[in-house]
């Protein structure tokens, strides 16, 4: 039987609550429903718990009147609609919005939804890049809710090869790049914007600090970078400056860049039979360097000199390895 929009909303709220990992009672669930403008009876809450466990095979563990998941679980992957009126409504809505420039990209979401709806032939028409083993996935729901509800967090974090650290973050934005996720927010003790990789987060708890609202300029730098990194120079005590970057690319390889720009600021400033020159306004970071190195001998950095020298240093380092 297809779910109504209200039923689906309740199950999604219930899933997000259980996914946090902390056992909750029916009164906690009731409060979460009310926070989202949904008033229900105790019987409805227990029906939803049973429905989530029975219809969607959620690994729910009841213990002393409280409930939690016994292992990581994705509710949407179990979204099974034989009578798929609700799913069809979502598809139609996404298709309509995708016609407007402001909603470019919804076609991708629409396709993902279609591929999750069972079909009789079991034939997959579209394959998406995914990384289901990425350990940071288990943190997404909890962080999403914290961003939405403007909750300040205490995050224990252990970067590769470094000691355990603790950050107090007012979270502003979740960002995905190459199937990895970072959370951006204001770090209260350092008094500046930080970004943390989800796969290196050890634990998340609520902080006693007041949530600090984001200013318009706080995340503006994200428009000027590729990927996650906003490099900080400890010698000059400044972040990477916005620069003009020019890259000369061999013609055949340049066609791939023309059809899929490296960055939204991309401009083609010169074109010949043998090469094209692309110009960008960017803050130089590790992801940009890695992207250029992907093109090997087919790409040459022309400007700025500092980036050109960085690429040369990387190439010489690779030469030593292969000698």
C-alpha cells in the first residue's frame, strides 16, 4: 500500500531520530513530530515504529521502552512502492522544477528516485557513482538535522596520523565532492570558519554554546575553490587569495574541459587547431593541483607562476619515484 505524504514524512523524521544512535522513547519521538508540526497519538507512534521495522526492514532494537538502530541503515534505499502514486508525484514535481534555470540539477535527483522504484524487469538503465563503504555516511542525517535546527555541536575529531581533537562548531553547510563529505561551520574557540571531514569524526554531542548565525561572507570562499580546501598560509597569516589561473590544454583533451568545466568561472580565452587556453578566477588549493595533474602532459599551467612551480615540483617528485 502506498504511503501518504504525511505518513512518509513521519517515517522520515522517525528514521532521522533513530539514526543518531542514541536510544529514544515514544515521548522523544512525539516531541520530534511536534517540532516538525505533526501531532499524533501514542498508538500512531508505535504503528510507525512497527511499519518502519516490518515494511522497511529497519534494524530497530527495543530496550527498556527505548528504541535505536542496531547498525547503519538507509531508509530511502528501502523506499519500496508497488503502488507508487506518491513517488510519481515527486517525480512529476521534480520534472516541473527542473525546467527552470534556478533548479538546474534536479534531473539527477529525479533519475535517482526512478532507479530506486522497483520494476518488473529488474533492469538498471542508469548507474550512478557511489561509495556506500564511505564511513562518513552515517553522520549525514545527524549533521543535516543540526544545520537545519541551528544546533551548536561538540565534535571529537581525529585526522589521519594526528591526535584526537575537540571542536565546538555552529554547523552551516554539508558539502560533497568526489563521494566524500565535509561539514562547514564556525569554530567557537578558534573564532573562524572550519571544515571537518565526516569520515574522521569520532563522536558528536550537543554543545552548551549558543549557535552563531552565519554571515553572508562566511562561506563566500566556496564559490572560489574546487573541492573542500581553503588553504591557510601560517607565514603570512592569510588565506589563499583569489587569482587568475590560465591553463593551456591540448585540443582533444580540451574538448572534455569545454563540455564539463573545471569551475563555474571557466572562460575559453584562446583556441587554435592544437590547443585551447582556459582562464579561471580561483583560490589555489590541493584539489585544483590534483585536477591539473590528472591531465598529465596534455595540460600546462601558464599563470600564475607560483602554481606553475607547484606543478613542476609535483612532476619532479614523480620522476624521482619512477627513475
